[in-house]
C-alpha cells in the first residue's frame, strides 16, 4: 500500500481576483425580495407547529 501525501492548503495570496467581484446574473436584492415571502411563510408555519406541539395554540404576544 502506497502512502498518499496530503495536499497542502492553497496559499491565500494566490486566490483568483474574481472571487471578490459581485455575482453576475439576477440582482441580489430582487432575489432577496422574491425569497422573503416564501421563507417567512415557512417560518411562521414552523412556529405555529411548535406552539401546537407545546399545547399553546395562540401566541399571547399579538
């Protein structure tokens, strides 16, 4: 059995200069706006299920 040498981590100074540039494609703010509603709906549903499991159907803070 031959020993395989471990790869050395890449030198931080040799990273591609394109890594710090903004992502090309859809606007990130537009993407965030489109994701906000579905994610918030999922979070609310998960919180509701958690309250139901704990036996507290209504959140008294509202």
